[in-house]
């Protein structure tokens, strides 16, 4: 801080006035070299230069001597203790002539800077807020025009002469016409009575001789209305017409009553039909439950076979995933065993068919001697179908094993494109899964899912493709969430190499890229990858009814296990 050697008594008169007025003429000797503004609370250096007190304090804040900011030949190094108050400059600056701050609004007055604030408190052109601002007026007017504005201000407070409520001037008309309950008004029926307060008019209208009333037979269709005496005369003269209207109305009521009775009868008939259908359904349900119990009882003898086959299939799946040299031999052996079982079942079915044709009541299985041969035949057919499906699944897994990849790249050929596209349109097979591929021998396990007829926003218009993180054998050793960049590419088969590409980086907060808790995570990718029109009409991407999809996972940054 500056610590002048001589400190005269301080007073408000020694301080520079507030603001930045427009000076009539400002000598450069009154301008601070640091802030380039008029000196505020001027101080002086030993070499005679002037600074603002605050600018000087900021310049010498570190407390060590610094060169004078004017940097003239005779200037000396400055320290806080050598900078003193310049009372003379302060007095002179306060006496400098300035223009009124309202010069642009028309005020031509020039005053000493120290008197500017006093002048502004009386200046005719000083802008002021309307006193009715709290009632909604946002006008800003000069002091000289304020009185005239108040006389015409829409928000000037006005008191209702009838109810005494104080309200803005602009609301007075609506108040008189709609709100005020004490203002006298005339009868809307024109009865000639003197105006009465609005809150008494409702009671008057009930007894007003000019009140408009309707005919007593209005509910029967009569539309006449008028004064009370006119309605009475009308009712007396129109009795025949009223009787006719009443008769017609009663006839309409009778017809309506018949319609209601007819509808009620139809509802009763419908209810009876529904009750009969419910009864039929209940009987069918009882029969189905009985058949299910019989099927469960007859199927117990085959449960052990199913369990044995299931365990063998699970064993084969685990062996396939381990990818050891002897896996192919073991799979072949298991396939032969299953094929032998299929052959045995087929022979069994043949014997059942022959027995039925010859009218025999027994089969090779002693448990079937007590059942219908056709039921046994159906059971065996279902069992054979399940076994063949398991064989097909094992064959598919064996094919996947032959095409598996461990470098983060998948080349997927989608054959029979148009047939599979029609399956997707029909809803029988909405999507296709690729074979799994890996980032390394012990890396992330992944696959792709394609929607030939689109999914989500791309439904019916686009080819959609998604990336799926699968549950792998070595997930416990891998970093999670999955963060590698994924690129999709549909290959151009025309030789022009105009491949269709897109890529994304996984969102680490998405559950799609966390460690899988089930066989597969939720798929994530590109629902609007490419328009089906572009894909199918260019003759570059679907060729020989086949489509090639390439998926590349960036493996950079992955440390080997």
C-alpha cells in the first residue's frame, strides 16, 4: 500500500467526484499514464508525475522499487513510501468544467465537476421513472415532462365513485362496464325503471314486466317466446297446436321406448351367446388340461433320454469353445452317436406305423400298449424333431468354429439376401447374427446383428447393423467397460471400391459395453446405416444374392494377456 510521508486531513471534498463526465477541455496533465483516464485521488511521484492513487497502489503492490511509468530521462525509481498525495491536483480536477450528463437529451449547462451531482438533482432533462411503475407503467420521462405524463398516464390511480375501489386508469372502463356491482345500470328489458345498482338487477329481472318468457310447451317443441301477457295469449289460442305437439312427442317417446326394448333384447341374446361360448371354452380348457396331464404321464419314460442328450450337447459345446486339436474328433463321435439315435427312432416310428396299419395293438415299447398308437406316433415325431434340431445346432456351431477369427476383424457373407429380406418384411426372421469373433486368442468375444428390413428409426427404409459384446471365457482378465473403436463396412463388389462405412466409439456409461452378465449385451450400432434403395439398386453391394459385411475393431492399446 502507498504510505505518503505527509498526510493532510482527509475529507470528502478532497476526493475525485464519481463517474466519467464529458469535460469541456481536459489537459493531459490531469490524465493518468497507467489507466489513461482523468486522475482519481491524484498522487505525485518524486519526479513530479501524477497517477491515480489506486493505479499507483496496484503498480507498486509488490513493495519493491520500480521505474516511473513515464520513463522520462529525469525519472527516478519509485517505492511506495515516495509517492505522495497531490492535493493541488485534486482541487484543480474538482474545479474542471464539465457538460451535463444529459447533454444528448438537450441540456447545454456546463458546471464544475464537483457541482455536477447537485445539478443533476435539479436538471430539467434528467430521465426519471414514472411514479406509477409499481402499477405497471414502464415509461422513462424527463423531469420537466413528468408532471404532464402523470396526467395522461394509463396507470394513474383512479378511485371508483360508486364502490370506492382504487385501480389504474386503463382498467376504469372495464370496471364500470363489467366489474363494479354498485354502479347504476338500466334494465336490459327496457321496462323504463330508473337505473339501479348492478348487484340488484338480477332480483329485478325476476319480476320485470318486460321479461321475455317461453311457452310452457317448449319441451314439446313449441318455440314461441315473448312478454308474459303475449305468452299467455299464445297458450290460450294455440291449444290445438299444443295438443298435436304433445301427441307427436308422446309417439316419439313410444318409438324410442320400442327401440330401447329391442336393443335390450339384442343385448340379452348377446349375453346368452357369450355365456354359452364361455361355457364351451371352459369345457375345452378342462379337456386340454386332461390331455396335458396324460402327456406328462406318458412322457416320463423319455425324460432320462432327453436329459442325457442335453448333457451331451452341453459337453460338446464346451469342448468346441476350448478349440483344442482333439475337438473335431470328439464332435464327430458325438454326432455319430446322435445320428445313430435318430436312426433308431426312425426305425421305431416305422414299426409304430406298420403296427397301426396291421391293426396291432402293441409296439416295441411296452408302455405304449395302454395308449393310442397315433398319440405315441406323435410323441415320437416330436422327439425326433427335437433331436434333429439339436443335430442342426451342433452342425452350425461346427461351421462357426471353422470361420472364427482372432484379430478383431469379421468378414461376414450374408447369402440368400432377398429371401432373408422377405423373411424380415414378413416378420418371421427380423434379424441375423454373425459368427463370433475375437480381438485376440484370449480377448473380447463379439458378434454382429443385422436387420435387413431395418430396426427402430430405420424400420422398412434402411439396412441396420449393430455390434454385440458377448460373454467370453476370459472376461475376468479383460478391462471393462469395452472402449475400442468399431467400424462397419459394406463391401463394393463391382471393383470400384466405393465401400459404405461408418464407425463409433463406445459410450463407457452404456450397459451395452459393460462386462456381460448374460450370453450377450444389448446391441449398439447404426439403425440408419444405409438406405435399402441405395443398397439394392446400385448393383454394387448385393451381387449373386449375397452381401459382404466387414466389421473391424481397433485393437490398439489392448495389452496381451
